[in-house]
C-alpha cells in the first residue's frame, strides 16, 4: 500500500515501516514536490505539519475522502479557508504523537481492496447430536426446534471453512432468528494453516456479543471452522455467516462505509462521497452480486459530484433493497440526512441503478421528489419473474423464490407489485421526476418491465425516455452501461445549465 506523508521530517527515517507499506515523503515547504506526476496515488495521506492550501490543492486528485489524517495538534493553525477542503476530504483529526504505533496500524485499516463474502446456509449441517427434525427455508435459514435444558449444545456446523490471513482482521456477522426462550452462541475454531486438525485458537461469542459484528484477529493464519450452539426451548433459524475484512472502526468495506441493521439482523450498507460538494447528488444502488461490498465507486467518482452508494448483502446477491419497515425506514432516513447535511433539496437528487439496483432506484426514487431516475435493465414485477422461472430460467436465479417465500410486505409478492404500480399510477406517483431507462427487449428476467412502468405513467407529468436493446438480460452489458452513464451525464449537464 502507498502512504503519502506531508511534514517537516520523514517518518521513515525514525520509524520501522511495515513491509507492505511503500512510503512517500513530501516536505511541506517544498512547493515543487507537490506534483501529481511525481507521486503515486496513496491509500492514506498523513498531514503532520502546516501546509499552504494551494499546495494541497495541487495534489487534490491524489487525496481521497476519509483517507486524509491530520495531526490533532495542528487544528488551531488552519483558518476557515481550509474548512471546505477538509470537508471535501472528510479529514480525520487524530493524535499522531506515537508515530510508530500509528504506522504499525496502517496496513490493517487503510488497505486498498474491499472484501466480503458469506458462508451459505446450504453449506451447513445439523449436529449429529441434535435429533429433532430440521429443514431448510430456501437459502435463507436452516430451522429446527430445540429443547436443551442443560446448557449449550452444538446445533449447526458448517462443512465449509473461512480462509483466514493473519495480516487481516475479520468481521463476522451471523444471521439468525430465535424464540424468546432460546439463546445462541457462535464458536469459531482457527485451524492452523498446513494442518488438518491443529486448533491454534478457539473463540466463543455470546449472544450479547453478537449484537454487533464480532472481530476476529490472531497471529496465526489458517481456516475458521464455525458452529452455532444453542440452549433453551423453541424455534431457532440459523442463516449465513457474513465475513468481511474489518478496518477496525474506519468504515465498512471502504473507509467511510456505514451499516444499517434491523431487529431481524438484516443489513444494508451505504457510503457517501462528498465530491465537489455541489448538487446534484447521485444515489446509486448496486446490482446483484455474490461478493459483498460497494459497486460503482469509480464510475460515480468520475462524475465529480456528491454520490451515495447503497449495497445489499442479503440472500445470494441481494434482496432488491426490500425488507422490514424498520430497515427501509432507516435507508430513507439516511438519504434524507445526506440531502439535508449538504444543504440540498430532494429535487437535487438523482436515483440510479442497474438490474436489481434499478429496482432500488425506482422503488426509493418514487418516495422522493427526485430530479430524475436513471435505470438500466430494470426488474420490476418480482412475482412475474418467479412464475416464469420454471420455463424461462430453470435451475437459475433461486433468489427470486427466496424473496417470494419470505415476503413480509403484504399477503403475496403479486399483491405488492400491484400496490407498487398502483402507487406509481396514483398521486403523487413519480410526479415530475424524469425517468430514463434502458432495457433488453428479450429480457429473460422481466421482459415487460418497460411496459409496466410506461403504463403506470400514462397521463402523468412524468417524462419517460427509454432505449431498447436486442437480447436477453446480460447480452449487451457494455451498451446498456454506456447508455446509463451517458444519460446520467446528460441529466447532470441539463441540471447545471439551469442553475443561476
């Protein structure tokens, strides 16, 4: 990883720099050194001496948000002219008195790539010591009734392990639902690398500790074997275990990433990038993806303006951003907070996304007075997608059946789709929000999404602009993505042209 230090003395002369860190030093008084052509892009920039704002602006493109650390002792030296710059970079003010300690922690917090996966519940087995009936509920839960009066007993064990590298800290989040008389524990055993049965470490996490993601760190690399223990009486449903590289409080997946969770332990993630601090704000919903993390960072960052990334890690690759009223309400609140914190209005926001993300953009965008919604290959009628799965997509996209089976909005997913279209067709619906859509004419998920949306807006003030492409859902991703980004740029350009 690359580190850029701006100061009056080079830390690498007095500190032992971790082996994986490449250190760059710039003297704060040497104007010629502030040249983007002379420096590699750093994962973190350390400012431990006063520096003219013009010099910082000269390397502006290299300093990323949430990755500028300023010595706390310098706070009084920067006047108000620096505040906008620090706001754009979401600067972190920390004590840098112990340089060695701070330097030692850099690789564990400021590594470049994001990482997140899950142990699927289909890779889990009921303990042979548990004799009661057990059943899978789709790919969501492995469920059983327990009657363990005499302490904790092993209930579920995964036959697939989690690779663990000692230079990374892991964050673990198991999904489960239990009756009020039941109690859960998570037991994690570290099997030493190169061995089949040498347990280097074992950790047990109580139900109270599982209220937050648990942090696993150990100096030995290997594999984590996970199992769930339970006690009490009642129904227990155990879901997947999510595991991610932790940044030790710096953020989820990316520095600055945040997490929301409901009482059923279902999560969504969001990341706000301040951009140039000027509207419009782009809200981007990530598409269906089996790996966990944020999608679209570089695409959105290239537009220069503020953006909000939203990610859904549930099920196989996402639950279409649908969930409990609590979870959806928290996401709406986040969007409102971002809009308000920047001094924007709802009319300064553009909702966007591709495929599953397009559903999120339409679903939440219709609940705001947004400037526009830009959607690529939208999937709208989830019940219709599930019904045609038997003939059109056999043995494929089982997530849609999990969504239907565990629908918690209304009596059925068909009822939900009807109510959704009725709301779009009613007042205010989308209002005067402009909708720009690209779609596949032979889409093998939802081939009538465009017509469903268009029909709901007949006689309404909403302007719908669409472009159809020949092929199935994934047949022409480059064209769809190009059209998507071009429309985003066009809407932004028209918005900016209309500003005083």
